[in-house]
C-alpha cells in the first residue's frame, strides 16, 4: 500500500519562560492511503500538536513530515496553504465554520479557492448527503452544534481531499448526535476513499478505526491495528 | 507511490476576493461603517474648504475688476511731485483721484464723534462695479455739492438719516446716502475703519490737509480701448519705484486677493486635516479590534487554503470600500456645508462668493479619504499575514500580536510621509510642513502619554476597600481591550481645541478691558499741530482730565543704510534688507530719556546728540531683527527733505501692549526740535459720557486732531475676535464632532468587548442596575479623565500662547472650563449608557450564542 503521510523523527519544542518545552519527541509513523487512523492520548499529551504538524498547520522543530510525497518542512506557509487546499480536509472540535457565511457558502469556499466550476450544485449535493439540503441558507449561529458539525463535514469533503484530519470531532456534541456524526464521517470517508486521521480521547470512536496510535507525554507509546477492515 | 505533486501557483482570484470581502462583512457592515464614519467629518471639512477655495478663486478672477474699481490704480503716501504728475496724467482715458486719511467726524444731530477713514474723491471712480449706496443715485450725486456718503455701520451707530449732516474738519456736509459697500471693502474693514466719502474739491476747505497728516494719494485710471495695462505699467515701473509710488492692476489685485484667500483656505484645510487625522486614529484603533475579532475566521480561511496575501486583500477590500463610502458621504456633506461658509466668512470677503459644486474638491476629498483610511487601517491589516491556521486548533492570543509586524515601520513611514506631503501642499514649505507634522505628533504623544499615566495611576489607586461596582468600573480603564488611549486622544484633543480658543479670546478681551478701566491712558490724540499743543492741554485740564504724555512726532524716511540706497540694496542680494524699508514712512520721536515701557538690550542709550558727530539713534529690537540692523550701522534719514546721518547706538525692547506712544526709532534731544512735527497726547477718560463730551469739544475746536478711544477699540476688538472666533469654532467643530463619532464608535466597540462579561455577570445574577452602574462608572471615569486632560492641555497651551505669542499675563476662566468639562463628561456617559442599553435588553442566551 502507498503511504499518504510519512512522519520521521518528528519533534516539536517551545521556548517558555527561558526553558525548552518538548511537546513532541521523536515521533515516527506512516499512514497508508485509504486507511482510517486514530491518535489517542490524555489531555496535554501532544496529539493535537501532532495533528497540526501532520496537516501542515504548523512547522516542526525537527524531523520530516511528508504529505502525499510532499515535504512540508521546506515550504512557506502559503505553499502549505495550497497543499491543504488540494489534498487536505479538516473537521474541528468546535466546527470552525466561518460565522458570516451561510452553510452553503461555507461548503463552497474550498471549491471556490480551487477555481472550480458548478460548485453550487456539488456543495448542495454534499449538504444533502449530511442531511442539511434545506438549511443551506442558514448561518452557523442559526444551526445546532450537530448541524454545524455536519456542515463542517460537507465542507471537509467538498474538495475531495486525499486525507481528512479530524480533531475531537465529537468533543462538543451529545452522545446521540456524536453517533450520527461519527457514522457520517465513516460513511463519507468510505464513499470517497479518503484517508482518515482522527485525534480523540474517545476510545469508542478510536475503536472504529483500523489503527490506534497512542501518544503520552509527547512520545509515541503504542501503534496497534484494530480488527476493523478497510 | 503517491502521484507526484504539482503545485502550480494559483491566481489571486480577484473576483472571489471581492465576494469573500462582501460575505465576510455581513453582520459587521454597520460596525465597519461606524468605524469609518469617524473620517466623514474630516473629509467634509476638507471638501467644504476646498470647494469654498475653488469658488473664491473663480469669483476673485471674475470680480477682480470690481475689487480695484479701475484698470490701474497708483498710490502714494506723500504728494506726487509735478513731473511725476505729468506722467500720471498721460495714463488712462478716464481718470479719478482720491485722498484718504483717518480723521474724526462729528454728527451734529446726536453730538456723536468717531474716527473714520475719509475718502475725498474726484472723478467717476469706480469704473467697474459701483459705490453701493442707499439711495442708489447717491453714489454719483454726492460729488455735486457739499455732500457725503456715510458707511452704514456709522449711520446705524449714530442713528443718522439721509438728509442729516456731518462735520468733517471745518466743513459740514449733507449726508447724501448710506454707503453699503465700497470697492474691495469687507465687513471687517468697514467695522474697523468705516468710510466716509466726500467730494475732493472741499478737502482743502476742511483744513485737514496739514503738514504731518498721514494722507494716501490715490489715482485711478480707466482705459476705454484695449490696452495691456500689465505691459504698460512694467515700462513705468522704475520711474514709479523711484518716486515711491505703488501700483495695482486688475491682474495684480487678482493675484494678491487670490493668494491671500488661497493661504486662508490652505490654513483652514489643515485644521480640517487635524479632524481627519483624529478620525483616522479612531479608525486604526477600531480596525485593530475588528481584526482581532476576525482572527478565528482568518485562521479557518488559512486552514482551507487561503493564502496570506488573499486574506490580507479580503480585509483591505473591505476597508477600501467602506473608506470610499465614508469619503463619498463626507464629500457630499462637505459640498452641503460649503453653502454655509460664505455666511461664516461674509465679514472677511471683499467679493460675492458663489457656492457651485466643485468636482475637483470632491475628487480630492474622496481620494484623500480613501488613502488615509487605508494607510491608518494598514497598521492592523498587515498583521493578518501572520495569523497562523493553527489558531483553529488552539487559539493563542499571545501568538497573535497584531502590532509586532516589522512591516508596521514601513506603514508608520508612509503615514508620516503622507502627512508631511499633504501639509506641504497646504503650506508650500518643507520646514513648515515638517514642523506641522512634528507638532501633530507631539500633541498625540502628549495625550497618549497622559492616557498611559492615568491608566497606570488607576491601577495603582484601585483599592479592595472600594465597592465591587466601583472597582469594576475603574478597572475597565486599564483592562485588556480598553478604549482609554483612543478616547483620551480624540476627546482630549477636541476639548483642548475648544478650551484654548475660549481662554485666549477671553484673555485678549480682558487685557484690553483692564487697560480701559484702570488709571492708565485710555485715549490717544494725534495729529496735534505745534500751535495746538498748549491750548489742547488746557482744554483737557478743563475737563478734569490728566495730560499723561505729550510727545513730538516727526515723519521721516530712510535714504540709505550703510551707504546703500533702495536701488543698490535691491541689486545686492547679499544684503538682507527688505527694499520696503526705504518705501515706508517712519514716525519718530526725540527725547533724552527712555520711557518705562522701553529697555535697552544692546548698545548704550544716548539721550543727547553731540555736535558734528553722527546722531546716535535707538531702534526697536524686532525692527532691527527683521531688517538685519545692528549696533554700529549707519542710517541716513530723510527728515522732510533734509538728510540726517545717524548711527545705531542702542537696540531696545518695547512693550507695545501698554497704551503709550511707542516708536520704532527714537532720536536723542537736540536734533529734530526744529523739524516739521506734530504731537501726540495721552489722557485718561473715566467714563463713556466724559469721553463723548471731551471728544465733541476736541473735534469742534481742533477738527484736524484725531482721537482713539480705547473703549471703542475694545468693542471693535471684541467684535473682531467674535467673528474670528466663529470661524475657528466652526472649524474646530469638525474635530469635536469627529471626537464624538470616535467616542460613539469606541463605546460601541467596547460594547462588543464587554458584552460577554456583562452577560456572564447577568447569568450570575447581577441586576440591570448593577451592570448599568458599572458601565456608567467606566464612562464617567473615561469622560472625566479625557475632558480633564483636554482642559489641562488647553491651560498649558493658553499659557504658552499668552507668554510667548501674545505677551499678555495668563489668566483662565475656571467656570466656563468647568462647564465644558461637565458637558463632555455627561456626553460620554450618555453615549456609553445608550449603547449599553442594547445588551441589557437582550436575553443572555441570545448573546452567548453570538446572535448580536
């Protein structure tokens, strides 16, 4: 299988009050195309930092991050933005919809950035898939948390990403809504053949992926395959 | 292997950027407009002044002929000699002549007397325009007999009617009409020196043409055929110059009047520019907070692949658009306001000003508005480039410092450069425009420093023993996202403006009032002939008035300075003496001692002339400085035809503020005693009634003697300051309104800052009253401190102006200052509370969900 993401000797340190704080320490792993993966760990273990580095949202202090064969380490922030637009989809714990854009416009933004045509119909189709075809003209504040996360899902899949990063996607949702959203994530993922990397401390969610990478104190402590098949 | 990556550089997608800018501004447009509205009044001021300036220029061009009243006018302040007269008589197809001088006139009906400008006219002048009179025919009829035209202000003041009579010198004239306007006359000049026209043929009979009288000889020429007057006069220039004659053509008048009004409008547009800058500081501060609130959205966009340039452009487009709208509204408002300007300036205008729409002014205003709003908004905008997409995962305010971009220094340079260049276009001088920019910078710096000091003091003073509400209100002054500095600068500057104006006006008026009421001299009589000296002193004593001073006055001119005459000085560019020094007449005196108002600062005072040696003279320090004269310089004076060689032996300062006969040049005793001379006399009149009676007696017995009553000067000064004050108030009004708009904008911004906190307080059970009290206290502190800072700056500014500019003792009215302080404070609280009302009336949940 091909690797969509390759992480080697990855470290991230911060300078704080005159001392060096190591948040991630020598992390190594690769993610195969089309697989579903979970990064789990307690609060403050560095899992969100790891996700940020993998997705090209931040620069590492040392080590290699290769996404779709592209070494993100040497790239400017603008180049990385371009990589994100072409290959990456995001789902956030707090949804991160643009508050001044309607649900439909939020879904359209990644496509507009790519300069694609007939995007309205595609965005509407995606909203339909997440069950929100009728709510396209609503603003985020007019939607419930679950609805906002579903819009965020539609947006994440709109640019047909090769890899989808999800940061605690159910962290702000109740159990029932969480379940619906998780199902949607996996269904859409399967349908689009996207690689999924989800950061969570929800072990139930993690168990739904094919692989669980555990992080603790900034170190990779285990990397296990689950029984889930692709 | 994954497919090879291809990252072709995508285009900026301008259309999409505009669409995103439009979408992103939703729900924020009213706020954005509120921010930008701070520049509206500054732009309005500038467009109004520019429109007015363009209209005045156009009107001066169109009406220049009526300003001068002839094709050519030639003026001399001494009788023109016969040979020159012959030359002058070859000029023009039609000729008029006029003698003008200051003299007392007497209204027999009401026993009133007044110093006026008498114009004795012969000929058909004015050839362009007319002497505007009531009845209309009086303008020409008065020349046919012993008739006069009397200025309308005088007619009103003395309750005179057409058909009454006035006495000018020894001749009684019938008032043929009321003079409403003479060519080139302004409301202000009519108030200071009202004009009375009499026919020239009766001038000698009046007895006012005596030696030493300061008379202007004016000759007016009209060509009935096409003649290039400018070319013609150029040929005559050397001859005219030699004879000390000045000339004016329609072109020169057009140029001079146009230039002085251009200077005025440029100065006023700088005042408008200050209002604009004030607004821009408000804009920069508001946009800073706006962008801070947008960090999350920008981070999301960056996450989705928006490039830093694109993110920057999205917000730049918003600012340009809203700046453009603000500027257009400002320009429209300015175009409306310009209709008011002729009313405000009416007393200073010699012409009728039209109020046409000036597209040029509108264009300049809009361009200026857009440039300056973008320049100031750039400070927070450039920081957008550094907002990391990581903020979507973890919002870290510490990592997003909007002010730490090195590019901001470039923006600062651009702003300062723009202010210097803009002011250069108004002032036509690089040093002046740099000084203006530094002045503005210092004013802002002082206010900012004081604001910082107050915030520091607030932190220091706050005590746990205070009630929660007081602590909360007070702490809002220095807590993050406070509006203390911007409010302090905007409100402080506006308050300082209006208070300084007020202080200076009342100080000047008080200064004159004090002189008028104490026992010092308050009336000066001049043009007293030597034979009248003793009897006039006797008459004064009869009225129980003191003869405080009687000084001889000799009229002189300067022939040479250090051996060089006017022509040589003009040729020699190394000599820094103005050729005007030779053209002016100098009224000098002689005595053996200095007066208490004089002090020698260089050289030595010599009160007696020595036989055979050059005459030692003392000159005033500012006169010396202006003309680069120093101790040891040789000046040859022309004392009514006789050359007198003198040596500058002392330079002295003179306190011109004291009612005293002061002189630029003082001769020692023993030189000028036999020269033709007249006397000036000082006395003190205790009341208006005594003044009126004494004036009547003097004018009746000595009609050539002129009087200046300080009480009258005071009322004229008061009127003049009032009129000037109206203009300054009008202009500073823009700054004040801008200050209020910035205040409203700042309060509204702080509303968004405080909203979460107030809602949390409400959810925890705080009552409406408690939240209102916290807000009221915060705005009370803000308003009071801003107004106090402004008032203190006004005190300091007025003190500096009083000491160094006006040279008068400093005094400030505390009561009106207190009134302004209270008004500004109350205004701040009112605006603050009106804005907070919105939060209190909404359910907390609605606000927590972000629906406001």
